[in-house]
């Protein structure tokens, strides 16, 4: 049994979809900085950074970092198709999102972690600058990876799933719709996959088109 630590409207949706694709038994522990204290206490016992998603494997070992979790599951369960396609580019894209996009969102959401006691004006400047950089980073992603989001059979692979989820934050989809409509269309196609759509509808019930 896999145990996933995460919560609604978070990146844990990425791992939920991956676990479903792998066809393995799993359970979820609700854990988030803004949620139940008991869940965070349990998470802290296995992940000192208390970041979600965190996945505890059936043997009791722990995986953190969404990209690492997806790569592991894709290798462990090749029939899932998570790494089906150009594997080298899928892995490159997963790490690209983790290093460049996910990290920027952390700064936008929690500027005080990086500025200590800076006043609200300085924090707002950091947020605005980081958001601009985030949008630029996604435009580079669109140019490099838009054709790598699906398996040869047309199912979203791990990169498609992660990109569709993380691009739902900070106005990224609107930016891509104007600058790289082909990529925006590909992400919308991932959204429409029945398995992805069901998970996303629970995480973002108010998202347009849900």
C-alpha cells in the first residue's frame, strides 16, 4: 500500500493521477501547511521539510519531489506509460518544471521565507519579479517540450500530467494561450483526459470548464 501525503488544490494531484495509472493500492493522508495539524505532524515524521506531495512506498521508504516520484513510478510500472515517449526529454522536462517553475511558485506563495522581515513593498516587488520570470520560463517550456506531453498512444505521460497541473497557477495558462497557443491547446488536451479530468475536478472544482 502506498501512502500519499497531500491535500486539495495542491501538487499532490500529480501523484494521485500517476498512482491511478499504475493501478496500485494507495491511501491519502490529508496534510498541508494550512490544514489539519495532525496530518502535518505525521508528514514531519517522514519528511523534515514537510513538503507535499510526499509518497511513502509499500516498503516504508519515502520519496519526495514530484519529479522524482513520477520518474520512480514510471520506471517501476512501465505499463503505466508515464515515461512513454522520448524518455530523455520527458525526464528533462520533469526536472525543468521542478527546478524552474515549481520553485518560483514557492517564492510567490511564501516571499517571507526568503526576505525575513522585509516590508510588504519589498515582498510585493519580489512576487512581481518572480511571476514575470515564471511566465518567461513557461514560454521556454512551450518551445522546448510542447510535443513531449503524450505517449505514442495519445495518453498524457508524466510530463503532460505535471505540466497541466503546475501550469494552473499564477496565470500561466492565459500567458501561454496568447504566446504559445499550440502548447496551451496541448495542456487543455491533457485536462480532458478522463482520468486527469476526474482528479482535477476534485482539486479545482471552480476551474473554468470543470
